[in-house]
C-alpha cells in the first residue's frame, strides 16, 4: 500500500491546512461565537469536483488516513486521483460528470462505486464522458 504523507499532499497542492473549530457554547465573544479554535488540520482541495462552481474540501484525520492510503493504492499510486477518490468515498458520492473526463476511464468504476448515479442539474451539468477537455488545455 502506498503511504502518502501529508507533506507530499501539501507540496503537490493537493491539500492545504485549514482552521479547525469545534462547537463550544461557552464562547460568547470572538470571531465565531459558539465556536472555539483548536488548531489547523489538513484538508484535500476538491473544488468543483462534486458541484460546479463550488469551493470545497475534505478533512484528513488520523482515523481516515488508512482510507486515503487505500484510495491512492486503488488508483495505481496516483496521489492526485487517489486523493479525489478518498473524498468521494468519505462522502459516499460520485463526482460531477464533467470530472470523469480528467480520470482514467479504467478508474471510473471506483468512483461509480462511491454513490448513486447523479442527476444532471446546475451543480452537475454533464453526465460522465459528455465533457471534453479542449485540445489546447490537454497540451498544457
């Protein structure tokens, strides 16, 4: 099993450090009343992966790290694709259809197994395989 590190995810801009806040009704003042800051946590950036035009992230914690390692292994060691599979598995949700165009077709069944087939709508405007990356973008 490929053991991906948080440092590797950060270095490849797959993850970032986000602020971690917990519910605490004793906090009456401050930037978030009812919330207490407890530090930073690693998060995988999954902007636009589930919903078009959406900033989004999925947390990584000690308990979920083996799930991340397994997702990377299932994606043949591809850390970027494995990180997105991890997000899909955590949410029990398939990515939006347009994102399938950026995933090797042989890996589509892994993403399909994460949840029910999605309806096309504003946040998911394409079915898998309908979106085609313009040639000039592929060459970059």
